[in-house]
């Protein structure tokens, strides 16, 4: 990780998942792809070596667990941990932004009703939604 004078949570998160591929891998793990070959096929343009290195990073950071499903030859599937699943809101926010501001072929919807969704800020202490206009990044 990069050493910074201010430990900004945005910068720290980007140090971990801000490259071209990592959030796309998380996106596809959230969709249910688990095996290396499935991820290699679904993350368009990624090389096998890049996928392997990103999965190792995600595993080392506790975002993914690796489980062998075959010993001969050794084959693994990758499952998001609770920490990894929590990146779903980040992927959802990027998807929602992309739906509004880019050309796209996919949408993020509520599986139950089929309607599009918004990612919202919520104050768990006050148990209320917080409007985007009221959100600030401040010293901790």
C-alpha cells in the first residue's frame, strides 16, 4: 500500500481495488461466477496472469476465499467473503452512475420487482436516509 500523510478512505480503497480489473472481478463474483474459467470468460479482455494476480490480491486482503473443487488437476472456485460482498454497494454505485451517464447494455435492478435501484446514504445511528447534498468527507 502507498504511504500517505492523510489516510483518506477513498485513496486507500483505490489502492486496493482501483485498477482496471479488480472491481470487474468483484462484479462477476457478485453475479455468481466462481471458477477461474468463468471469470476469465466474463471479464472481457483480462489475461489469465492478471486474473490470477488479482484473485491472489483479493484473497490476501480477505475479500475472497479460495476453495479447491478438484485435486487432480487442482481447480479452485472463488467466493466473496462478507468483506468482499460489502464492495457490492461500490459496484452498484458505479453501475447506477454508468446507467445515467454512459451507453450501456446492462442495468442494476431489484431481483424481486425488476425495477431499477438507487444507492443511497444511510445514517445507521439516526436510522435515516441522508441526502447526497448533505454528505461531506471530514477528518475522523
